[in-house]
């Protein structure tokens, strides 16, 4: 097998634009890799190789459409696609065919991207786990809910993929699979045509095999060239080590990874300091859970009330419980979130970015449990941009992921800082 499937998105896009590589040749390389590995990884909810090749041939026959021309992009199966089934990981929507693309899918096609297939999600991006295995060790979970997107990128089935995060569904699977997971600032990417769980939490995120590709993807989708990756300039970044109020729940390998990262970054010239979040932030994990439950109850009301017998029984039970979350508790949770977002700049202090745990530790064994999002939910509710970097290995040899956290709407800085940090943790 040739190694074309290992090309980064930036490399492939450049060669396709120069006509030194055809979209069809790159697609075929990815399809050969999928044929070899999909039985083991099981990243796809829907995949049709002839459909992918037809897209590639059409792209080769026309003018270059945009920066994503010919680059395969996989789509988590909670994003609508007009030409592929969209089942949201649920038997409730078996055989469902939307009539339109989700906003970011339509934009991807407009920019020349090749939609290679739909990736496995947990049911309604919650639970239970899907069929996907971690390609680094198939006996372990790839994380969730964006399971197939993370695993497929990690195994070089495709270079780019969409996911979503309500608690930790981009950052955690990226950490478990050792790839770049990027949760942009809330609202940076449009959510039209995405099966919504939480109106004020759900964030469209991206998966890639490097920070340069993540920056390339977000810059293309947003038409904001300033988000293209630029080398960190001037003095080394000021990095705040933020263990947070949930630190007691991390595994020993995460504690070691954070300590080692602080040492390595200091040696590389970064100004590293310990950052303690203000006391009010202690309630943010519970606030995130309350917001997710209250809004999820409303958004999944029809699904559970009319079709609960076709849902996983545990999920159906949780959806019914969510309908009982009080409006006053929800209002209090949102009030705390607004207060903490206002205090966030002070929490950063003089730091450019914070470095936090992306998950409690390495990927748990087994695929029936996708891991705990406890290290992610607070940042999701705070609306901060977050991007994963690998901080070491756990006892089973799997990646231990850290996340670089930036100020709200400071995505260009967090991408550049994460790139600098990742280079000095290698």
C-alpha cells in the first residue's frame, strides 16, 4: 500500500491545488486504508466508497473550488447530510434521510471538501457507547461521543473530521486516540443542521492529526485567514498550570504528565506558573451538568416521549429524569456561568494560555464505557477555545492528553501556543 493516506490535510490540499496529486488518487489511498482497517476500528456509521470516488472525480473535473479541494472530511452522524443517512446514533432515526446538509457540511462542500462518510456517535451524542475501537489498542475505548471521528483520524482513514462537544466529546476522544482535538470558542462554527442536545453548550469541533491542520480547517470554514497557524513570536508563552477543582479525580499518569509538562516547558523557556481558579468556579462542574440536563430534556422531549421504547433504556430513563430538572436550578446554573465567564480574564492573570488535563488519564479498557468528561465540562460552559496536546503515556502505553485553554474568542493565540507547547513536549 502507498503512504498517501498519511498525508496531512495541508499537504494534500497543496498538492491537489498544484495538480501534482488528484483528488481521486488521494481518495483511493484513504479508501484502501479503510478497506484494510475498518473491520477492526469500526469508525463509520455510513460509508460508500463509490460515492466517495464519484465526488473525487467530479472535483478533479472542475476548477479548484477552495482551500479544502479534494480533502476527505468525515462527519459525525449527528450532522445532517442530504446524500447520506443521518441516524444520530439512534434506532429512533433508522434510515432517516435529511433533505439538506448541516451548515458546516455545506460549507465544506462549497470549499471543495470531499465528504467521505458518517462516523459513529453515541446515541444522540450522549450514551451508550457505539461500536468503535481505539486504533492504538482495540481493547480500549476511543472515547465519545465523537468516537468514530477521533478513531478514524488517528488511524489515517481520513485527515479531517467533525465532532461536537457538550461536555467533553471532542477533547476527551482526541486525548484517548492521540490526535488533535479542537473545540473552538462557543459559536465560532455554525450549528445549523446538527442534532442539538444543549442550546448553550453544544459546540462544533474538529479533529486532525496536527495543530496546523486544525488551524487550516477552521480558517477555511470561517473565512478568517488570521486563524491559519502562525509560529509563536516573541518571548515563549506564559503558561498557567491549571489543575482545577476536579483534580482529585485524575489518575496517577495524568498527575505525572502535568508535572513533566511543567518541567519541560520551563526548560524550553516558557514562563510557567500554577493557576488556581477563583472559589466561585468550584460550582461550575455541577452547573454544566444542570444546564446539559435541563436543555437536553427539552431538546429530546419528543424523542423520548414518543419513541422512548426505541432508545437505549438507560438513555430513555435519563431523558425522562431531565424533564424534571427545575427551571430555578437551571437559571442559577446559567447565572453562575455568566459570572465565571466575566471573571475568566482575571483568572488567567498574566498567562497567555492555561494547561489543563484533557481527561482523567489514558483511555479506559473496554468499549462499553467512553470515559469520564469531568475534566472538560467546565471549559465547555466557559466557552473557551481548547486544543489537545499529548503529555506522555499511561501504564498501558496509550496517550495521556493535556488541553491548552485560551481566553474566549482568542482562538488564534491558543492554536499558536498549543503548537509551541506540543513541539516542546515531544
